[in-house]
């Protein structure tokens, strides 16, 4: 039986002093779909690099993503590319789909303790995204794929690196993510885990889990509205 909850219970979070947020599809909702642009840029990069048709490039891109956690990691291992050049090109996108979110900014600001962005993207992308949302000033630090030595979440070594660099007491920390697999390690480390899902899907997802077994053991909460979730905690 599922223990996953959709409404935040403030008492569950009263000891939390470090708040760790994924970036894409977590700090802004899934339907904004900024990733569609990044995805297209990555296909173009693979296509140009390997002189492949778009369709074949896309297949390889997705294969590397599945095998290595990020397309970048696959390209580094198999083709020795310059990661900084890749990140620059992948994140050359239009951020105008994002608008300032003063309520979200206030909700993050009101949380007691430190707030971090922990992303498989780049610092530049995180700053541009959080800047467009009007929430950048609310964070104490950004840990990106460069800081992770290009080893993406959900690798345990990358969480260890983030936690030790920032001296995070995982028993008093919470992690917000849109990818369930990225919450497995945080839960094992004793963190509270919150999964962000596309709007209007939270109940359906929890109900689906209730009919399956063990799928949600590492997810304490599911929400489709980060602002409302955070506001209820303070
Ligand atoms: Mg994400």
C-alpha cells in the first residue's frame, strides 16, 4: 500500500534545513517544455558531429541518454567531445516561455535554511532559467554537471560529492525532482523526497502506484504544484 502523499504535511518538514531542487521540470512546470528546445539542439549537435541524418542522430542521442544517463556522457565516452562546447550549444535556447514567479520566489525565500539547485545541466542554464523565473537570488548555491565531473544523477558518487561539498546533513534535507529514479539515492540517504509531476496528474499517478508494488518506496510526496506545496510548509 502506498504511503506517498499529495498534500504537504508541515510537521514532516519541520526539521528540514537544506532544500535541494532539481532544475528542469521541477522549478518550472513540465508543460513549459523548455527541454524540447534543448532536445532539438542536442540532436543537431550529434547530427553535425557524426555527419548523420537527423533521425539517426536522434536515435543515437536517446541511446546514449538511456545507457549513460545523459547524452553528454555518452558523447564524451564514445567520441571524446569537449563537454563545455556541448553544454554551450545544447543550452542555446529561448527562455521567453518562462515568466517571473513572485509567489514561488516568496515561498522559497520563506523556507528555513539553505536552498540549492542540483542539476544535470550547466550553471549558465540554471542561472538563465532561475533568473527568468525571478527566483535566482533565493538560492545559496548551484551544483551542476561540471561540478559533478560530468557524472549525472542518479549516480551515488554525484550525490556524495554534492552533499560533502555543501556539508548537507541528509537527515535534515529535502529533495525535489521530476524524475523518480533521481530520488532513490536521496531517500536512501535519509532525505525527504518530493516528486514533481505534470499538472493534474498527481492523483492518477499515486492511484496507479497503489495498484503496483514497491514502485514508490522512495517517494514521500507527489505534487503538480511546487508553489502551493512550499507555501503550505511555512
Ligand atoms: Mg528535471
